[in-house]
């Protein structure tokens, strides 16, 4: 019972362990080779809340596997390492938030980056543009904006090429 010390093993890990034991209780093979359910749940969590500060060590610990085996399993399942996937989802969230906030620093901190500099480097790496250039080039047109006259050309007036 000393192994179930709540200071060392979380409630989530205990539930995961009990679930795994229940699933494998009928078989004689106790090696857990398929971590797909945990990886699927983690992938969904990182998509919804990419700003969460989860280290690869914590993710692997929650899956009851080594850090290196976890990285290989995640990459085989998702196509990216856990860290790459987390950064990619943070950038996606930043692309949505960039039009709603006043400063790039606010976007950076809201999406889980430690500072503005790291955010800008990652944003430019994944998007291909710095955040401010992206913000101004992909500005959202308000719904009730009038269309200037001459901007729309009727189909009947167009010439075929």
C-alpha cells in the first residue's frame, strides 16, 4: 500500500492503472503495448487547452511509460512529438486570438508561451509570417461593411478569355 502514496501517484494515474488492469485481467499477457486511448485523450486535451503547462515527463508518467517510449508512441500515433503538437496547437489558438486582443504579449501569455520573443519565433516558424503582419494581412471584415460601388462585376458583363 505504500506504493499508492498520494504524494507520488495522482488519482488519475490510479484510475488509469485500475482501468488497464481490468482490461488485461482476462489475458495472460500483462505487457501493455497499446497506449492509444491515453494518447487519444491527451491529443484531445492538447487541442482544447494547448496553453496547459504539461511537460513530456508528466505526460509519460500519466501513461505509466518511460518518457522516450511515450514520445515514440505519440509520434507514431499523431505524426508529431508531444512538444511539437502542443506548440502547433498553441499557434492555432494564437491565430484565433490575435484578432481579439490588443497586444502580441497578451496573445503569447494567453496561449502558454513564456515570453513574447519565443512566441514570435514559433509563430513565424509555423505560419510563415510574424504575428503583427499576420494580424494586419488577415483582418476580419465586419459584417455590416458596405461594399464599394464598382467592386462587384455582374457575370453578364465579364468577357470570356
